[in-house]
C-alpha cells in the first residue's frame, strides 16, 4: 500500500455569523486518509460539506475541530490546522495544489501566464514555464488564439481547462480538485481524466469531488461518503 | 524564506496619555479617543512578521491606525512604545533604538515609501527626474550622467513618458505622480517598500495599471511590501496575508483568501459582506 500523506481526523467546520447571531454547520466529524499516487473521492448530498473539507485542508477555511496531519516531502508531519500562515503559504507554493470550482486569477493577465504562475513562483524561468503551460493547454485542446488573452471572457468550460492546467503544471504532491470536469464536454472531460490518471501514476495524491458518479467510479481508489452535519441544536449539545 | 521585519507591540498615543487610555479605547469601546484625557490611541500593541518578497496587507477604515503603522516604521513618526527589527542580509537593526543619522540612512538606502498624497513623497519644486536624482544622491551615487541614466530607466520602468523627465510633478496627473513616487521609492532597489493607500482617489483604469505595476515589480525584484488600504479589491489582488485593524487594534490576522472567505471577527464579517 502507498504511504499516507494526509490524515484527516474528526474534521469539523461551522461558521459563526456574528451579525445575525447564527451558527452554520458545514462539515462534521470527517475522517479519512489520502495516500500517494491514489485518488480519494468525497461523495455525499449537497450540503454534506465536501467543499468545506477541501477548503479546510487548504486553510481557506479555519477548521473548527479535528486534526489534518500532512506529511511533507521531507517526511515531516504537521497539523495543517495549527500550522503558521507562512508554513501554509510555503506548502501551497511547493506541495499542495487546489483546483477550485471557479477560476480565481489576476485580472488582465494572459492565459499562458495564469497557467504558468505556479512554476514562476517556484523560480522556473519564464520561457520554460510558458512552454510547459502551452503543452498542457494543447493537451486540453484550448485553442491557441486564446492563450495570449485574459480568461475573463472565456466560457465556463474554457475557464475550467485553464484552472486545471494551472493545478496540474507544478505536479503537486497533493492536489485538491473541486468538480474539475463539471462544465466540460464529454471529449474534453475524457482528456482531463487522462491527465488525472497520468498525474496519479507519477505519484500525486488527489482528493476530489466529482459531479458525475461515473467519473468517481472510474478514477477513485477510495470513496469517502459524507453525511450532512447535524442541526445546530445537536452541535451545541455536543460542544456543551 | 527569511524574515525581513519583525514588529512587536507597536503603539502610538497622541496626547498626554493616562492610565485609563487603553481600556477606554479600541473596538470594544468603539473609539480611539480616550474620554478621560482626550488622547488619541492611534495604534496599540500591533505585532506582525514580514518575510522576504512577501506582500502583507493592512486593512481597516479611516481612523483604524493603519497608516500610523507604516509611518512609524518609516520613521515619519516616533512610536510611543514597541519594537521593530529589520533583518538586512547578515545585519539586523533595532529600528527605534537607532540614532537619527542611522534611521535616515535606512530610509534612504533600504526602505521605500509611496504615500497616498504625492505631496508627501515628492518635491513639487524640482523635476520628476530631479526627484529621483535626489534619492540617488542621498544613496551615494555621484556621477551626473549615471544618475540621469538611472532616473530615466526608472521612469521608463514605471511607464512615465521620458519626454516629461524634466517637467515638474505638480504638472502631472494623479496617476503619473504616483508612478514617479514609485520610481523614486525603487531608486535604491530597497528590499522593503511601504505603500500607503497608493491608488485611493485615482480613476479605476489608472488604479488597475498602478496595481499591475506594483505586482510586476514585486515579481521582478522580490521586494517585500506592506500595503495599507481600505480597499478589499487591493487586498485581494496584491496580498498573500493581511491584518485587519479597528480603532488602533489588530482584530484579525490571516491568509488573505481565508480572511475574505471565512472572516472570524464580527467587524471583518461586516466589511467583507458589504464589499461583495
């Protein structure tokens, strides 16, 4: 069995909205292990807190409960819940990638540079990074005439390909994927699935949420089913 | 990654100060004005670290003390208490225990500042090129030809028309004045740059190009920056981490995406909700 690189233990997340004086439960008591070279898929109904798990691992959300143990390339183990902001930024730069549901990128930046950005951040030369970006965009059949313009005017499917190419380019050790094939046509989705398989074969551990159960069935080495978090009242009883 | 700046317990009180100042001001008290002695607690107990090549955002509304933070670090104002260590290659400087000459040396050689008001950063009575030359002279470059070449290169880099090198900044547009300020701040290639509301009040299209320029410079030169702004868009675009201030206190600190998507403090939640 491949070595575990991520262990999520009892992860929980709720939002405390001060203005409305409300507590919104998002994820509750989630535990699983992710291994190198394997794809772990999160499944469950809408509102089960799937995206919240990914955002908690990436620390876009501050987890409310549990531990997220990550073993880095040097073999050191650290709890992402407690890691410093600089440790998180360094891991994001070197080891952990995130393909979010919607593309967030700098405005006015050429698509080629958006995709090459993770390599720029690692100090790879501009030319080499852009070359690699061009290869990935061709592999995903994004028309070359779009490479020099900003993704701002792109269709949903085109943006998603840019987002995926940027996520794949630095070959992260751990890649978080939030519905990466949802708005792609079947042929493009097929190409993306091929790229995911390739990355997996190179040892990247992946934690993914897929829109189609069929994609989960094809790609997942392990499936983790999440239940919606309990109502606020139960949550409060548990805390008390 | 190495630390370039360590700020601990930075405080600035305007006025006599009294024992009740601290408990009578801040976000809970909803004021920075002490009702007992009339002092203004501009900032109290501000602490943060800045790493090489990193952009830290300091956000908050007017009166939150965010500008005071960079003004004390750039020696425009002396703090009431607190410590700041600047790490420069192998050397380190305890900023507030340096004498005036040492502080001036750091300002001229190792720090850069871009103010919201170009009046503060530029000498309006000498040409744009002269403003940059002034800073180069202070940093020991003496050859006239070399200074002029370097000034031109900097203005070209910040997209100021070279035909206007010899014009007075007071005849420039607001956006152009900010470009000259940025060129001046970068003249000595400082590892640390302070930016105080640099795009506030400019047209949106001018703002966008100035922000793009700042990002390009950060990527090219790996300059560490402290960016003070009330504009969440600027925070989102430029910074990796941010601190949120209200009435002189830091109420929240975190990764920028976390502050925007999962703000913890009631005030930050209100701020983010009103922007979206």
